[in-house]
């Protein structure tokens, strides 16, 4: 560790990746492990996207592109932000990144200085606090609760704002809780933000199509266009179009921020893969109707998992309104695991199901499962979890 930088020493490898690695290892030893730890749709990438990628390779998409993305993809992203999120933007305020993850990392790294504060609703996606700490910022947790579907009041945010606050992270539909923020809540939040001009908002909308409430997707930049200069909205094709391996993310925000993110990108990864960008154009400009079918499949899986989990003594979960995760409380059982939910997760792994502990996400006394797998596999996983905890 003598050679590790101060910045690197502030962060850890992603715990979700660690659990997935352990599951793969057990599988290689011949064990039958169901992985509910990974945040990835099980669907095949749509054929028209694959065809576009092949055609792009044949047409020579094997070279550098502009660092922040091709004009073709920026235009497709402008279409996507308008059509799917109700956000008006233009190519000069769009950046294409290697996954949504890179967009968020760059937004934080480009703006957070030593001692700055970032409000992050907890339970959180594992990478948010790591990115903040890497930049030298301080994570200010905004604790949310299962009995309120992991939503919060605008006043809860205002109580945490200080002169050093420079970001509020929003993630709806959310990982790991499945929380969906209603328009009313976001309007209230906009009121608070108007009183605190030092606060920027990072709205991570990567799960937008996976909303089971039947209402339209609500996002801050659409509801409060007067705050557009302070909002960075992140989207992509990874989760929505089953394209995690292509590594394409999209962000829009104020021009100064998009340029700052591009400055970082030009000195680190350079452009996202040319072939992936061509595939993403096809994904965003091609048919979108299959997304509705996928959403219905996810909704059925969700209902199966929620019913199955809530039938196991000691486990409970609210009904997640979006994304493909259930955040499960196991507090009544924690005595058997010395109060350590990582031990609970390891116990379930030994019983043949890979999950991720709640504490990995800044929660406690439970675990997260992903229901992005078939109903048969989910039913078997629930049977194993029930048996392991009986
Ligand atoms: N944001 C959230 C909340 C996520 O769960 C993920 C993926 O796990 C990402 C962003 C990043 O997605 P990607 O970098 O694969 O596009």
C-alpha cells in the first residue's frame, strides 16, 4: 500500500462485484449457485442493435471518434432525452461516456473539492459514496426507510444542506431499493433547491423505462426547467436495452459541466468504443415497443419475488415501484448472524443463492436481490432462501 495514492486509499472495490466474483468462483468449483447479485437484465440484446453493430464494424467503426461521442449518437441522445425524459437539450450539452458510471464519476470528479458535501439518499448505489470520497468530498447520508418506500420529504433534504453542499444525488427508479420518486415530491424538492443555489443535482435516470407505477417517469429537469443549469441528468442503454457490455452512457447538463466532464474524458479513456456508439444509435432510434413487453415481464417477476419473500418468516420487503431489485429486511433474523448482514449474505451463498448485503449499500440488517432473471430461477432461489433461513 506504500505506493497507493491518497485518493485511491479512500475507496474500496465494489462489493457487488466482489459477491459476483465469489459466486463465479464457487460455480467453477462445481457448485450450483443462482446469482441474484448482479444488476443486469437477462434478456438478449435486441437483434437490430447487434445487426447495427456488425454493420458498423464492416463500415469501419474501428477508429477513434470525437472524444465526447459521435454527432450521430449525440443527436440520438437529444431525441432520447426529449422523448423519454421530457428534457430539451442539444448536442453541445450532451456527453457520451463509457457507461452511465463514467458520466457520474466525471461529473463528481470535475466538481467536488476537498471538504465539499454531497447528499446521498441511503440505501445508495454503491459507487456514489466511493466517487464522492475519491474526489475528497464528504458523503452526507439522507436516511430513507422501507415503510415509506424509501422516499423522503423535501424538508429532509433542506435539513442537510449547508454552505458546503454542492450536490444532491437522485436515483429514480432506484438501485438498490426500487424507489420511484413521484412528481409531487420532486416539485417540492425544486422549491427547496431554489432557495439554495449552491446545490447541483445529479439525476441518475438509468432505470427510467422500468417504472411499474403506470404513471409517466418523473424527473427534476423536466419538472423544474428553471433549474436546468444546475441539473445533470444521466441516462444510457445498459439497463433499458440490455446493453451492459457495450459500455455506453449519456449525460446532459449545463454546458460548462459537460465540457468539464469531457476534459477529464479526453485525458483518461478517450472516446467510448466506436462500435458501441453505433449500436446505441440503433437502440435509441430504433423500435422501443419491446421495452413495454420487458417491463411487463419484470413486473410479473417482481410480484412473484415480493410474494415469495414476504411469505418467509423473518423477511419483509415493500413492493419496489421500479428497477429490478428488492431490498429485503431481515432484522428479526439478525441475532443468528451476530447482527452482521454480510454473514447472512455468505450463509445464503453457501445455500446456493448469491445476494448482496444491505450494509454494502449503506443500509442494514438485510440484503438486496436482483429479479432480472427467469421466474423458474427466481422461484428456486426463493425456495433456497426459505430453506436456508428456516
Ligand atoms: N446508476 C445506477 C443506479 C446503476 O445501478 C448502474 C449500474 O449498476 C449505473 C448507474 C451504471 O450503469 P452503466 O455504467 O453500466 O451504464
